[in-house]
């Protein structure tokens, strides 16, 4: 609950402003005069008309004291009346389906280590829980067969020659197919395992791909129109079974053919014997995998940073099973609640049993000879769209409350005892899940031969629940989109809803593909994604966030056939050199600190710019705009004799504008502020 703003402890500016905290910041009418001083003056003006005998109206008089008390108590009531426009606007947005977004969970790539004593791959089933510290729990998204082995050798085969790659180094770039990735080039992965060990039936490998200029590579999904590139390479996986190469089926490939980071899962054959690739310099037989370019070519040879064995994706959630819902008091069973929150939307699997049996039974089971008739009810966004026989409910993910129909809109749940059961639901979300590398390390349950688990890379994504003010700010844009991405602005606002992503701002460009910047392509929409700033350099979206936004927009919101490409924008590092004239008697240190704060705030990619909605993509660095911002925001300065921008180390002319490249942003670094006294020259 917010602190009281109606008592005597409120500040004088707040009293005079007549605007309580969290009031709607947009333009709204003032329905009534809401300051105690003005109410008191209006009351005094009526004294003569209603009580002419009241002639002693000095400040110490008892009636005047009562009048002051009345106006003090009336002030918050009138202020609440002035909040009605905001409440009406919020209810309008709620009717249009715009509500605060729930928290989104972070994701991490987990690596499982297997002890040397294992004689076969160890199954780790989907949903296996690992602690990430600070009460954060990660659950694996898929089954994993952790192999008891280690990557011992890596070779790139180009033009018949083997080039050795050190598998123990990390974050050291290498080209798996050499400089010229053409048909016939191959990449070999040698796995060392104890004699007699059986690997399979699956093998999971994590690939970290390096993007251009240190940025993550763009992620694409959807689309029907062919891109203006040569035929994409066809990659084939094989295992070397002794001396013979056998084909291997690819079960999942998140990398898109080594174009982006992700996990590749292979289905291994029943037999896989150690061997030595023909012509390789090795003398010790290993379990070899070969990735070969069958035909086609890469526009640019892929570059890898690391290959890791036994990788699986995990999400910062916790699943609860078979929980009986608790009725909320004074709702006559129309509202029930779950024990844990926040609940991930669309994760609740709820059943309702319409029997007279008063004991808890799972779906499909029996109790006391009575067979259950539990049916699954469907989660919806609004009950108003459904009839009296529709088995639907609305979930408030923040409070965990489940609201059922009233017999007109939605079916009334049947009476019973412990007959409404959450078969399963997931709880999680928030920035707490964005843990650093190596922080996920504690399995909550033990599995034989699993020696440990870790996350080689930092977790990505994870956002806290949206506030009502944030929802109100984006409400008009989302109401205009109507749940479909058609115009560029629709892609930008709907990107914020992508589950598993961390998006603070987005910018959409129709017909633009970052891989082919000079070629307009019909049917392609590029969405530049900016995550929440973490205070460590320009905010660069992770590949997981790019993938989540791309897949969400293309599969759920974009028209059929549209290819959605997500990318991290280019940041230009900007240093501002400025001389300012300080008023006499003003602390120069404080004035310079204020100037630096205003420069950084103005150039911020998320909250900067003239509208405080983030620096505009491709926006020109304007001398006049920067000077105006400083003069209006820092009252201690009276003039700005000199101001120039240094962009990526290149100094612009004094008192002139500097253009930046299209679809890029700026990032403020190490400004230079010279404080001058009146009459000094810069």
C-alpha cells in the first residue's frame, strides 16, 4: 500500500498541486478545486449568506478552526474525485484487453556433468529442477541424455587438410569449416569415453555463434519469400562407426545451420564404435561426429566461440502439481485461489469434478467405488465473450485468483468439496532469474552419476510485472493494434508481450533485413530489440530474447508468410565536449554533475530523447536540442559558448549537428564539461 498522502505530513507543494502520487500523468480535466486553501476560501465566501450573525471570523475563533479542520478532511475526498478520469481511462483499456503484463521468466543453457563411473548416458527428464540461488529455481525444457564423455579433439577439414582446434579454450573464435565454407568442407568433433560406455539414444551439443561486431547474430522465423542469397547450405551429420561413416538424424537444431547460437540434438545409432577419421593425425581412437557441407554455400563462413556437451535449455519456473484450489471468502465459490504466485499465463491445467464424492481424487481415478468425471476447463482472457454452458475461467496471474462464470457469461462451477484441482501450474518470472554465469549449480534432487550442473553463460530474459502506469502508457498503442501485428508500430508495442524475452523497447522496420541492408525485401519485418539496461555498457539483447520475440511475433501475431527478423541495434559511442557559464556563487562541482546527468539522460536509448521515450533510432545529434536541454534543465548555467559531439572517436565541428547511421542508437561515454565564470572565454 502506498504511503498516506492526505494527512498533515504531506508537503506544501503537494497540497498546492492537488495531485496525489501515481495520478494519471496525461492531460485530464480537473473536475473540482481540490486544495484545502481554495476550499476554505469558498466556505468563507458563503458565511455571510448562510450565517450573517457569525461576525467574529478571526483565526483563533472556534468556528474558523472547525472550518480549517473540515477543509483539511475534504481535500483528499476532492482529490479522489479528480482521479476519476484516470480510473475511467484504465477501465476503458481493461475493456479493450490492455492490462499490466505479468512477469516473464528468464532462460538459461545448462550443462550437465557425468561422473566417469557411468556406463551409459544418464537420462535427465524434462522438468528437472536446479537451484539458481536467491530462491530461483530452473526447470529443464526437454529431456536430456547426459553422455559420460568429454570433447577431446576438434578438426576443421578444408581442401583435404585437417586443422586442429583447441576444444579447451572458450570465447576464442574459430571457423569450423575454414575460411571458405564450400561443399565438401567438414567439421569433426572427437569425444573421449571409457571403454564399453554406450552413448545414446540422443546427444545434445551447445553451439555459441559469434555475430558481427561482437553483436549477437539476427534471428529469423516465419516467411515464404526467398531471400536474395545463394542456396542455403545443406549440412549432414554422421558418426564414424569404427571406419565407416553412418548418417545421423537431427532431432532439433536451434542454430539454423550454425547461423545462431543454440542446442543441436542428434539421434545416435544403436552402435557407435571408436575410430580415427581417414587422414587425421590422431593415433588414439575416439567417438567421432562429422558435420559436412553437402551442397550450397554460406554467404560468410560461420564463426564459433564454443562447443559444449550435454546442454539443455531451462526456464526459471517451478511447477506445482495436484493442488486443490481454496475458495476466496465472500465470493460464493465464484473465485478461488492458488497457493503460489505469480502464475505464468496459460500454464494452469485445471480440472473440475462434477460428482458427489467428497474425497480428493485425481483425474481418471476412483475413490470409494465412485468414478471421477473431472473435465478440463479452459483459461480465457474475458468471460464476457462466453455463454452459460462454456467451461471457462479467468486467471489473475499476479494474485493467483481464478474467477469462474456467473451462469450468464461462463458456466458456474458445480458444488462440491475439493472438486476443483490445479493438475499443474508454473510459478516464476522476474529479473531475479537473470543470474550470472556459473550461478546455477544446485540440483534439487539427485540422479545417479550426475556429478554437477552449471550454466556456462549468463541467464537471459526475466522481467518483473508491469505497473499500472506502464500499462496505461502503452495502452493506446496496443488497443490500436487489436492483438495483430500489421503496421510497424504494432510490432513494436506487441514485442513487449513476448514470453521468455526481456524487452524494454523495440523498433520495427518493414522490408529491411540486417543481413542485406541495401536490398529492400518484401514480406520481411526487422524488429530491433533493446533489453533492460543493466549498467554495463550499451544494452544488447541476447540471442534467447531475439529468438523469443521473433517466434512470438511470427507465430502468434504477424500475418501468414511474414518473416520476422529480430536484431540488436548498433550503438554509436558519443562523447559530449561542452563549456558552460556558471552563475556566481554556485557550487561548480554540483553544476557540472547536473550537466553530466542531463547529457546521459538525454542520450539514453530507453528513457532519453525529447519525449523521454528513448533516443530515436537514427536520430541526428542536434547541437540546438542539446543546448536547449541543458539550459532549461540546469538552472545554474547561463550560457553555452561551445558544444561539440565526438562520435566513435571522430570529433564533429563545434556547434554543429552530427548524423548517425539509420536504425542505430547512441550511448553516452566520458563527457568533458568545462565550467566557466561569467566573462571567461572557452
